[in-house]
């Protein structure tokens, strides 16, 4: 009787010796029961193939996940999501916005209903022409088609703010060619304290930041044809979004000056793009602000801001507070990068960012740019420039006996950064999220919308002017859109006097001057002017409290001066 023996064995090699290992199996096939044995063979091979395939797939999956979590792209995405989650958590602590946002909401609502922003505003200052760059309002109006406007106004700006993490990572990677350094840079940019200052503001600040630094990145790669196209597209969007395009123009001009001083070659493509950008920005802004130039002359540079407010620019923060809001670590590393770049090595990319940082600082110093916006732009520029320092320090450490402790040094840097930046950022964010109109303020203004004549003028503080026009749909005496308003300093003085004076005749005179019969008194006004109530409100024959909700009150002035 014929017998067939089949053996599959594994041979393990140790050195030069071969040792027969344990066989996977031995299969005995007997020729008179061949049909049953063939079925067994088929089942065995199916199971063996399944087991080996499963093990192979499991191993591949594990290796894939391991590779994925080692990639810096994955980690920068995680940092982006963490920053966005934190920002949205803080922003949604209140359902309301800061006072400036209510102007943005009015513009977006106008775009949705008429297709155009409010160029002729019947409510602001009792009726005036508004000057604005319209792109952002159309952008926000588009997203409000898919979600409530108040939700879009919370989410979209914070997405832009969080995207700074990814953008700084990309720019730092271009400068340093180090993924680890770029990742650390992106992490630091997500927790710059000053960036959390506008966490409940739906303005175009964050979009402008993204566009400005996006253009800077494209300038780094201007020799690549597609980046010329990207630069032109971003430039066009920026000039239609914000007058902050002029900051970048000045920064690029400083960059050309620095190249000249350092005997560096200016590429023709760079020069052509910068000149085109300057021409386009000046041309568009001349069209948008033509009436402002005719009305204010050179004072339009200061946006017709009242002189008392301009003088308060630098009193908003002390020097120490300014350093902390910029973030101490990026500031020190950024200054060190300046030193390296101008004394040891010449890096054109760092030089471009340096020119931009210098221009922003000068605009702030001469009070041509508000303090908060200046600090935001400078802090991001410094964080990116700091990546150059980190890379140089890292290269130096690698050449010493401490190279094995480089990871420990990074951990120490992160701990210091957390103490000096992350914690202050969260504190600032929580503080700013509470600086919004109270629910009582809105209840009073909603009552005013339903119970006051449509052509009424409601007196309020300057900052509260926009909630008067948005919620109550009534005219205000003043808000923070100062352009095309004559005698702006006198108007601000009148508003201040209205809340601070002890004399009824002064209050009535001011109200008559601006054809107003109503005064809004809120906790915000009390804190700003350090008052408990209007000093003259005790005379109910002249000033009647017609509606209130807790500490928010609306007064009706019954008296006139003849």
C-alpha cells in the first residue's frame, strides 16, 4: 500500500549552523483515501493563507499607525484642533460678542438682504456714509447660508486664528528645513497671549493675518511660477479685506532697504511683485477712501480717531504687560535671530520678516496702527523668526557633549513657554470672553426697538454705539467708526460729559444738540466713567427711567432748552 509523507519544516539559522526547527505540520496522505485527504489539504491551505494574511495586515496596520503618529503633519493637525477646541470653548462661554462685532453683524445682514454692505448707514452717528473693504462681509455672509450668523461669527474667526498654527509651521519649515523646529514654532504660535485678546470678536483681523503671512510665504517661493499666481490672488483678496495691506507694503519696502544695506541681490521678480502690490493697494484704497481723503486730508492716516483715544494707545498696557502678551520666549529668541542674521549669517527669508516686524513697530510707535493689532502682527513675526534661533541653537547643541540631552532642553523650553505664554493666553481669553454686553443690556435695547419711535436717537458710550444700532435698530450719537465725521473730538467730549456731568442743563443741552431723548446706562458705562448712576437722574420730572432690567436702564429726557 503506497504511503506519501509531506513535511513542512522551518529551518532557523544560527551563525553558520542550521538547526531544524519545529515543523508547522506533518501531513499523511494515503492513496486509498485520497479524496478525503485532498479536502483536508485544501482546508489547511485556506486556513494557513488566512492566518498569514491576517498577521501581515495587522502588522501593516500597526506600522501604518506608528508611522502616522510619527509624522509632524499629524501632530501639527492635532495642535491645530487642540487650539481650535480651546478657543471655541472659551468663546462659547458667552452667547454674545464684544461690542465691535455688532457692526460686522449689521454689515453681513445687509449683504444677505440687499447684496451690498451698508455704505450709507442711516443709524450710525444719526446717519452717515461708511467706508469699508467688503470682502470679509461677503465671506461671512456665505457661511451664514449654512448656519446661523451668530454661530458663523463665533466659529469662522476662531478657525482663522487657529490656522495660524499651520501657517507658521509651513513658514518655519521653509526657513529652517527642520520638521521638529517647525512643529515647535507652530505650537508656540497657537498660544501667543495677544492672539486670544479678540477671541469674541468677529472682525477681519485673523483673516488679514492669514493673508499677510500667506503672501510672505509666497514671496519666499517667488521663483516658482505657481507661487507668483498665489501671491497675486492673495494680494487682491487682502486689499479688498483690510487697509492693513499697507502694513505689508511698508514691510516689503523695508525688506528692500535691508537687502540694499547688506549688499544682497534684489531679484527682479521680487521687485516687480512688490511694486505691483504697492500700486494695487494704493489704487484700491484711494478708491475706497477717496471721500475720507477729501474730508480729513492727511489726518485720514490716523483714521480720524479722537486725539484723546490716540493718546491712550500706549496706556492700554505697561511695557511688562506688552512683553508678556507678545510672549517672552519668542521675543528673546526673535531678538537673538536678528543678531545672528545681521552679524553672522544672511538669510533673506528672515530679513523679509525682520523688515515687516520693523515696519509694524514703527507704525505702532507713531500711533498709526492701534496697539493690539500691532502686537498681534509683531508677535507672529517674532515667533516665526524665533524658529531660526531654535534651529541654530539646536545645531550648536548637537556638536557638543550635551547632544543626548537635546530633548530635555526642548521639554524645559516648553515648560517655560507654558508658564509665560499658555497660562496668560488662557487668562486673557477668559477675561475677554466676559467683556461683552450683558443679557440685561440686550433686553433693554430690545424693549427700545419695540417701544420707541423709529427715528429715535439713543445716547450711549462710544463702544456701545454699535449694539444700539444693531439690537435697538435706533440711531446713536457716536460709535467707533470715526471716518467722515466732523468735529469728532467735540462729539466724544460731549458723550463723556453726558455721563459725568452733575448738572441737568449740561445733559439736556447735549441731548438737544444731537436730537436725542434717550440715555442708555449700563454696567459698562458705570465702570468706564466710575459712576453709580447719572448724577442728574434724581429729577424725575426731567429724566424718567422708562425701562430697566437689573442694572441696565433706559432714561427718557423730557426737558428741552429753549
